[in-house]
C-alpha cells in the first residue's frame, strides 16, 4: 500500500477523472448531431423518424432504434438543442450527448 493510499479515509477512493458508465450509442449520437446541425433533417426526423433515417442512410442497432422511437418529441427537441454546435466545445459536446441520453433513461428502461 502506498503512502498516498494510507492517508485516504477508509472507504474512500481517489478520483482520477469523471468517467461515465453509460455508453453513448455511436449511430444515435451521429443522428442527434446531424439533427442539431441540419434543421431540414431535424424537421424530417420529427415528422417521420424511420423515413428520415433511411433517406440519410443511417443504420441504427435495434437498441438505438428503440431509444429513438421511444423519445417523445419534447425530449428529442431538448436533446438536439443541447447539442447545437454553436453552444458546445468538443468536450462539452460529449458531455451534452451523455447528459441528454441520461436524462431520458426512464424512457429506455425496457431497452437492451
């Protein structure tokens, strides 16, 4: 045991950085980013999600498709707004994706 470990209170651990245990689906992340950057795609996505994805050539996994399909319009709007490029730096973008999806977790409790 190192000197540093001995000085920490019992039951504590050293924080080496914040790491999310939630894995952001890459294809869904791309869809959300595209919607944040492209207002035409966003309107198409809100009108008919499956058709908008097919037109752009996005191939979502079943779990990603279930997540996107289960999102109410208001939640999709909030997620896209959080990811607007003019509002985010690169690190803030990643945090925004995780935060947006984490805020929608109760909706996805039945997904794989």
